[in-house]
RNA sequence: GCGCCUGUAGCUCAGUCGGACAGAGCAACGGCCUUCUAAGCCGUGGGCCAGGGGUUCGAAUCCCUUCAGGCGCGCCA
C-alpha cells in the first residue's frame, strides 16, 4: 500500500473542503515529511507553504485541515503548524512487513537503472607499490557504489585503472639491474621493489646520470625490448598477485583491469581531434586547452617533448570506454585533491563536443592521514591494508574465542567481521570528511560499528533458527514504540537506498544499518519473542525476519557479508 | 595571491534540497544476564551548531564577511 499517495489524496480533499482551493493533483501539494520522532506520527504535512497562499497562520491552517479530514484510516493531529498522520498501528505493521517479506532480498531494489550502463573507476592501485590505507576509501566506496547501482537496476562495469605505466618503472628496473636480488624479490616482492625504488631515488640525488638510465629503461619498455618487458611483466605479475590476495580477502572483484599501460598507445586520437577542433594551443612549448573562459587554469595535453600527460590519457580512456561500453554514466572515485583536475578534463571533453561529458562524475572523498601526520612511506607513517586486515581479523578472532568459544567456523566468521570492520572506516562518515586513521578507533567494535550491526543480524538469525515456520500474526502486537520504530525504518529503507544512489553516498546506507540495529536491539530488550501467545510470537518473528533480511541486504550493499552466528 | 572543501558535545560524527525541543556513538560515571546471542540494553552529566552581520513567519541548514584547518593552482599522477 502506498501510504504517501493515500495521505496526499486525503490532504488534497481536506484542503478543497476547508478552503475551497482546488489542487490539480496531489503532487502539487507541499511534500510530506517523515517526522523526527514516532510520537509525531508516521507522516507530517507542513502547512507553512499554504500560509502564504491562504493568508492564514500555519497552526490555524493545520487545525482547520485536521477538522476537515474524512475517511482516514488512522489518527490525524494538528501540532505547531504540522498536520501529523498516525496510520493505524496494526495496518502500518501489516502492510510494511508484508512488503518486506514479499520482496525478500529485493526489498528496496527499485528499478531506477533500467539496464543502463555505469562505469565505475575505483581503487586503481599502482604496480610495484603496496596497497595501503590511502587506497581504502576509493576501494570501499567504489565497491559499495558498484553494488548499490547494481541493486537499483544498472548494469555496472567496475574498472581497476591500474597505475602500470610511466617512468617510475624505468627507475625500478634500473634499480633492479644495479642492486636487485631475485631471491629477495621472490620472497617479498612488493616490499623489495619499493625498497629498490627508494634506493634509486636516494642514489639519483647523488648521481643524476641514473635518471638517464631510468629513462632509457622505460624507453626500452615502450619500444618492446624483450628483456625490459620480461622484467616489467614479472614485476607487474608479482604485484598483482599481492594485490589480488587483498581484493580476495575484501571480497572485491573487477570487470576490467585495463589501466595506464592499456591506454598508453591510445591517446594520439585525442591530440588529433583537439587540433582539428581548434582547441589546442601551444604555450611555452607545451600544448594545452585554454579554460580561462571557465575560470580554470589550462589543461595540459602535451609536454614540451611531445609526450602525453595524465589528462591526455584520461580523455582517451573516457572516449574508449564510451565506444566500448556506451555508458550512461561514469563515476571516478578519487580523493578531493583532484577536484580541479577532473573539472578540467571533463570540460575539455565537453568542448570537444561530446554532450555526454555531463554524465562523467567525480566522486570525491576526504584524505586519510595518521595522527602523526600525512601518510608517507619514507617518513615511516604508513599502514598497509594487509596488516590492517590481519590485525582486525585477529582481534575479532580473539573476541570470538572469549565470547563464543563453541562457535563453528571461527576463522570464516572472524574474516567476515574483521573485513567489514575495515571497510566500515571509509563508509561510516560522509565521503567528504577527512579520516585521521588510528588503530584504536578502527579496531573498536563497540557502538556504531560493523560488528555491532552484524551482531544484531546474528541475533535475529539466532532467534529465527529456533523455529521453523509460523503463521497467524497478530500485528496489533507490534503497536509498542520499539516495534514501531523498527517498522518505520523498514518502511524507509527503499527511499534511503534511492537517496544514497542519487547522492553517491554509501554512508547513508551505513547509518541506516546502525539505526535499524539500534531500533531492533531496543525492541529485543523490551519484548519476549519466543514462547509468547502464538499470534504475538508470529508477529514478532515476522518483524525479526524482516529486520534480518534488510540488515543483510543493506550490509551487502556496503560489500559486507553478515555471518549468521558470531 | 586566487580557487575549492571543512568547522555541530572532551573525541568521532548524524542532522532528510530552511521547519516541530540540535541527535548518535566513543570516552566518564551508575544500573541490567538462572528465559530468545551482554560484541547488547537503560540511565546521568556534557552544545552562544567557529565568530559577526543579513534574508525569512521560521536558519546548524541560504547570502555576505571574518577566523581556523585541509586541498589545489601548465609540462607528476
């Protein structure tokens, strides 16, 4: 049942009855609001906007309307300029829960996408570098958005745009040829490669000729030299091995791994096209697109030596993806330090005449730092994702040992919870907030945390496991404030999913899981479920089942797999 | 210097495209397990919503301004 439509019709009728004002359609009325607390009803109609039209004070309008309402299945009250609608408790419970149960895992999955394609560019790790917490936000947010978009009916292409090209590989290979040790690299590939890279930098400060050597090696990669490519692919493979292990732990998969190397030879077309369209200017030897009309610095396209720049290749990538996938939207999940850069290259694509430029979105998010300062490998301020995951999983494992020593599959459960606790870090707050990472905060599992929500889910599962089937619910048994709070949240879930997708904000889902868990835990504390009179028990079991299903769905959208026991 | 972002309780943050007394969690203190998972629940204290102007019936929310912090600003990505 569509409560909103029902109430809008009711209001529309009351307005014309009381004031003789006709609204052509119910949707011409001010929108219904969801009141902040349950005692203010399930829906509220604000009368403030009518005040101007009717030239009466809002509270008076509310009073008059309240008296004019007829045939509403529930209660209506006027309160400080609002008309509050209290839907019949039993009906609200019955209708909402029936909706959740009928839809099952699809509850909240309104088909907004209609099969349209969305490319999501996120995570984008660098070859020969470690996967660290600086990559956590793009990885977790991108993954959540990918799942959210799929959930609402889009076809998604998740893309790991690998950082696998550039002169830094020349440096790494040069360093390897000078000081490398195959056994060390085989034992601990990425750390060893990073150490070589750092050593190269240090030595190059003393001996600039090393940089020439690095450039020469990169040139050999570019020109297909056999030895250079062999080493390059070796380094790439060992790094990807490391990285894939982390992705496997996180439960994250990509449809495409086409990165910088893949697009390294595909940017010529961009330069030609920019030139043909008269957009390219030469300034101090470099080629660029002037953006002063749009109050932005120019977008550099070619270096003085004719080499491409990041924007050149990103534009080429966007054009290639448009041809390949014919996307409706592309989302770039990248930190806000690149805000200006994305505006520039989106604008260049627009100036090239591609109207779809407006469908490229930069999903920006805050920076991660440590309490000691900005992340810096060389400064010793670094937290590697694999270490964080291991510590998180170990801590969960220890808690399980203490609280649930008889649990089966302890390791599998610990992994699910430990991983979720890590994913939670960038998904908990609004994307734009900076994160000052601390192990204490990350590994605190009390309160508004992934383990808390998962615990609530397991609690629901535990109750449900004790009884196979039931029927004959007495929904009037769910009239207490605690049950009603749960039901209100269940009712709100589909609109929260919609909002979260629209705002590209997974944290709205995260917050919802906390709200629902809190509401259910209060309900659980106040009410006995099993062993009550059968119709009461059935109603509370249905509420429990709906809560479990929606928690599972919502956590799933965040990329978290909730165990049934913990 | 210019531009973008952020500023809400001791700490981390919510606050629904202006609306009903500003809400959680953490930390502190005090309660609640012989019954469905205490990784839980309840209670107490804690706020000139950075400061100042303005718009509005109504502002944490919009505009102006000041301050504080972060990020960015042509050959890195």
